[in-house]
C-alpha cells in the first residue's frame, strides 16, 4: 500500500469514530446502530463491519480514540499525585458527561454480550492494568508503596470504587470523590 | 384482614419469588418475563404487577429473599473476620452460580433502566451500606479500624473490587479473592 490510500483509510476510520460519538451523544446507546453510523458517515455498513464486529466494539474504540495518551501514567516521582492525575483523566473521559452515559451503557451491554466484555477487557482494562502495575512497581522500588502490596489486585482496588460509583450508586464521579478514595486506599483500614 | 388471607398472600408471594428464581436459572434474564412467571406460578400477571413494577424489581426481591439474614454482619469482636464472613455470604449468594448470572444481568439492566437502578440501591445497596457503617463504627470504637477512616466510603471501598471482578473482568469471585482484597484494604498502599 502506498501512503495515500493508507492515509485515506485512517481518515475514514477517524471519521467513522467521530460520527459514532456524535450520534451516540444525540440518540443514546440503545438506539445507536452500525447502519445509522454508516449512513451519517457516508460509508457502506460493510466498511464498518470489516473493522468492528459490533456496535459495542465500535463505540469502545471511538471513546478510547478521544484521549488514549491521556490515560498513560505520568511519572513525577510522587505516586499519589501521579495516580490522581491519571484517574482524573480517566474519570473526565469516561465517568461524566458527555461520554459517561455511553461508557456506562457499554458496560451494561458487557453483562449480556460476551464479545463486548472481552473487547472491553482486551482494549481497555488489561492495558490499563499493565500500566498501573508498572507505575506502582516503580513506586515500590522507590519506597513509596508498601513492599508487600498485591500488585495483581491494583486495578481492582484502585478502580473498583470508581466503577461502584458509576454503575451501582450512579452518583457523580467527581475529582473530590477520587481524592477521597485515594486517601482511604493509601491509609488503609487498619489503625497505624 | 384476618390471619388466614394474610398467610395465603405471603405464601403466594413466596411462590412467585421461587418461581422467578427457578425460571430465571432455566432460561436466563433476557428471556424471563412477568408473563412467563405468572403462567408457571399459576397466578394472573396483575397479581405480580400489583407488587412489583418490573421484572428487575421482582428478580431483585426474589434473590434477596434467599438469604437476607445471612447478609447481616456478625459481631465476634474481630472486624476483619466479621467482614470476611459477611462478604463470603454475599459472594456465595450473588457472585457465583446459580444466581450470580442473574444478579449480573440485573446490574446490566440497571445501566439503562433507571427504576431498576433505584430499586437495587434502595432494597440492597443502601441497607448493606448502613449495616457496614454500623459494624465499622463499632470496630473503630474498639480501636480495630483507623480513627480517620472515611466511613461514607466504606461500601464503595469494600465492595468496589468485588463488583469490578463480577462486572468488568468477569472472573470468578472466590473466597480467596475476597481474602486478598480484605488484606490489601486493611494494609493500605502506603508503606508503614
């Protein structure tokens, strides 16, 4: 492939994902369909199906395309500050308006569509967990994290309370909530 | 009302909830309907709708009827053991077979049905949060929990990692996982 067709392909992919987000915000996840995205983006629906197997997979990629690099961990040398910055970015992207309701609907879909669940884990959760473990390992080497902290649990411990707020109580995921969760997790339940 | 009709009403309520669980296990949440429960239980569907506004509300009550007292906290004087015992019971009831998939589907439904979300919080999450806070307060008074631990967060911190496993990674919720989560939460991330 020469450069020009590849570039046109990438532009078309970007246009489809932008259309997905735009239409998703307008009509909501339940009414979103690959057919409707194709019609508005001016492409055939097979063009979309060649790349994405379901509207769940398409929406997930579209959401993540917004800010992938922003979900990397900074390394300022202060683990509490770096976790906070990364979680703020994740919460700003996926935990509130305008895209929070779409992400929430996607997780809802993952409860009865195995393929959406697998895609969510492969494309988002597992890479985030790897980044989290890497950042915490570096912090542990610098004595900023308890040496026996179970790193395999890091993602569940750090993000579990956020998903609880998003999916169960369905109350706003604010920066203040993130701060309180991090303070509690660093301190632990046991009296010092 | 004399005693006999009240007793017959309670028996009918129990029979409807048992039928709901039985049918839910057989055909899954997606295909479960109030009409199908009514037909199998031998009651009119209006009898069910008088008490439950949706299949989500009916299923939630049915699940909780299995083991409500088992979800109370013991108070042996050892907070870590008591939390563990209560979370084991909750995980045994709602986190695995045979009822785990139905509970998972119900939480999925709560992502697009506001009434199911409200019912889930009113009938299950809020009462559990109250019990958790009460047990932790008693533990704090006995010096078993850090004096500045943010009790309003207790439910999110303790159960968030369990919901993460149930809804996001969708891996088995074992007692061993519960133990690891509790150990990590008691110890905290910060080096001692």
